[in-house]
């Protein structure tokens, strides 16, 4: 099998890249190790930056998002029983975010790819990337019980941290930067309408809490818990009681409870792999970088990567110049490090570490007070949250 671009991984990054290349008249093949049902129900991110929303619309994948997604024009910060709303459009010249789950983005892009795009092979496990440093890279993969080879001009690894793409870059050429946090998020899905119409980020002496949603009828909520926590060790009643404590305000706001349908614990880490390119192999998304979810940046960073690659390859096709492809890693990493900074700032602003001192607590409150009282500080948060420019 032969194609121009071999794409490993049919998450939102790989699927969007296939769509962007199709629209540019560039052929591709997408290899996904899981089956379609798994990809379409895999719960991950739910916040789309303004730039991601714009890209999906321009790619022809925004119709259902615009119909069913929830546009959010701000977030609420809670601390010291106080509430402060950050107004995104007023601070950023009209930018906002969209609540639309990754599962739904994948469903939309899969439908488009199967109807209009190139081959999308489910249950096709990439075994190795070979000859990445040459002009004829290959992906060895297993599909329908037999091994095959995908010969490419370029390979884009959208296969996550544990995938084969990143491992194909020689260790002697790489640098890794990472930080592991001593806490995680206990996340739940609950069949109850959200208790607030925008996301609520709460800093509390007992730990962080986040009120989010998947739809007008389904709430998504998180609690900061110690690293290594077993989600099943928490009863439903204990979870609701703790959420109630951490969201407490001085007014009459109330947290609505409902049946919990899913619970899990997400570890928190920051990770960057440099470079994001080796020869004809390009890394995108979690294959190259991971952020703690506090800043809602993971999916959006992956979108930025594939937009950068699609623009660069289109430029090569139209002009013959490899300039933008050669700059891929450098271009992506500028945005990646800004997102890492923002995610780290949000995480340290709102989470309480196990060894936190009274001094640390007062600093957190002072930082939150600064955001609530300074338009400049508030604007910095709003610009970071709604997204850094692509390219």
C-alpha cells in the first residue's frame, strides 16, 4: 500500500489532518489500532478553543458542533467563598470557547472521512516506523490478521504517548522535559443538568474542584485527589459531599446532585519531546507533548500541530519549497511551550500540594485576587484560555 501521508492514530488530530489534506488535494491513509466503536466513545477533552472551532468549520466539520455544542463566553473562578467571572469576549476582542466532547468531534470527522476521504483502517495496529530518516519512510502494521507495509512520502504520528511514532526518533537526537504532579483528578459523569451555565474553577483549602458539562443534561465534575487514588474507593455520596464543600460560596448557589454514571482518576503531568520531527516523520498531539488538563489545552494543541503540518505540506505542493516543513518542529514548539506555561500556571494557581504552607496558600489567594482586580491579569488568563494563534 502506498500513499503521500501515512497517519498513525484516528483520534481528533489524525482524523482532522486527514480531512485537511483531503481538502488540499493530498492523499493519506489513516491507521487506527482500535475499532470504530472504541474511538467514538473514548472520553477525553471537551473544551474547544476559538481557533479549533474555526478550523473545524473551515474544514466542513462544524455543522453538528454549531448545532449541539455549547458556546461559552467565560469561566467562573471561586476562592475564599467568592465568585469572579472572567468575560472572554470583552477581554479578547470577541473570542470564546465551545463545549463539544472529543467523542463528538471524532464521530463527525470519521463520518466525513468514510464518505469523502482516503482509507481509514480500524483495528490496524502500527508495529513500527521504518526508514524515517530517508525519503521513503514506511509504517509496518497488522490488519485483519496479517502484516502489511504502508509506503509513504511523509508519516505523521498522532498515536499518543505510548505509540510507535515517537520511539522511531533516535534517543541521541531527543530532549525530554517533564514534570509529574503529586495529585490527580477524580472525574465523574452524572445524569444531572449542570449547576452553572459556564465552567467553574474552584480553589479550596481541601483541594481543587471543577464544574464542567457534556450537554445541558449531563454534568462533568472533577476533584483533586492524591496521586494513586482508586476511584472506586470514593462512594457517590462522598464525592457529592466533597464537591459541595469545595464549591461553597457566600451566596445562595447550590450544587445539584444526580446519578453518577462514570468515575475515573486522571494523573497529572507535563511533558514535551523535542524535536517534533525526524526526517520525514512528524509528531503531533500526545506523541510529542502532554499538559495537565487544568488549562483545557491537550486536544487544542494537537489541532495546532496538524494545522501547521497541513499548511506546510500544502505550501510544499504549491511552491516546491520545504521551508515550512523544515520549520515544523520550531513552529509547533513555540505554541506548545506557551500552552505548557499556561497549563502550569492554572494548575499551580488552583491546586493545593501535599506540602503546602500557609505562605503558599496566601500566595495563591493573592494571585487570584490579582486576576479579579486587574484587567491586565484577567486578559492574560482569557487570552491563554481561548487559545494561542496557530503557526
